[in-house]
C-alpha cells in the first residue's frame, strides 16, 4: 500500500498561535490531497481538497482564512491553523489521492491538536 | 446526493465468531464503496474497495464485503474474529473515483476473549 505521513503527530499550543501540519505522500505523487477533521468518537468530516499548484477547495462552513492550505509540490500539502482557539482542538487527518484505474485515498496517521 | 448509514455504532463479538458490520448507501450514480479501519490515535487504513468490478470484494486481514445493488448495501464480514480486529470501522461512498469520499459515522468493533 501507499504511504502517507503527517507531522507532527501531536501538538499542544497556546490560544492565538498558529500551527502548521504537514502531509507527505512518500512513495507516489499526489496532485490531490484532502484534509479531514475528526472529533472524538465521530466520523471524518472533509474540510478541504488541496490541489497541487492551485487554490484549495473548501467545504461549506470551513473558514479558508483560518485553515490555510498550501500544496506546493506533488508530495507535500500543509494545513496551517491560524490564531488557534480551544474549539479548534481536534484530530486532523490528511489523505493523498493515488491516481490509477481505481483511484484510492491513502490516509496519514493524523495529528492531534490541543489548543490551551 | 450521496450518504452512508452504518447500523450499529458498537458491535461486540467473541473471538472466533463471525464479524458482520453493516453499511447501506445512497447514491444517484453507480457508487464506489470503501471500508477503512482506524486503530486508536491513528489514521485510516484501507481494508477494501468496490469499483464496479466483482461484487464480492476481498480485502486485507481476512475481511470481505459484498456489493448488493438491490439492497444498496456493502456489508463487511470476516469469518473468524481476532483480538487484533478490535478497532473503528468506517464505510465510505464516492460518486466516481475516490475524490469525494463521504464517510459513515463508524462502527466500533469489540472482540471479547
């Protein structure tokens, strides 16, 4: 299977600071990556679709100015949570779309963000 | 519009017993269907996927799922549960490729020794 990594695996920050999360596809090139948010004991909710070399597409209700996404290369997408607040505390998971006859999303291990 | 319903947020089975996790979907076009497993504090791992080929799909770790169009179902099964199968399982549907996955709410599987 394909490998997708995320860094950091967990982060604790103070309210008002910004946090950057990296998502890398290690063994394939991904023109499309996705960012999800998962609250405790709930399903994944798609936040945005990240396309290499272009602006991300955000889902309804997701603040694009708060959740900045950059997909500067075919193997790296970053999510920056700006001016984080306690309600932003969550588990953030990225995935990378591996193209082929049957496209498949491969998921990273997730990043747990805690905002104090 | 697409949607996924996973019946039963919690399922408990004895070690060695049959595992059956239910998933029903709604889609306006022939769907792609996926099952993912999530272990605590980890991301999702693909178990198997249906992409309009064979209706019985075999995945990793002994799991399989059958696509039944008449029932709009894609239930996940495993003949004999192992302790290591304890995890959260998510069913997902996509209308064309894997670009827009819509996840169900998940089923937590507990395996009793």
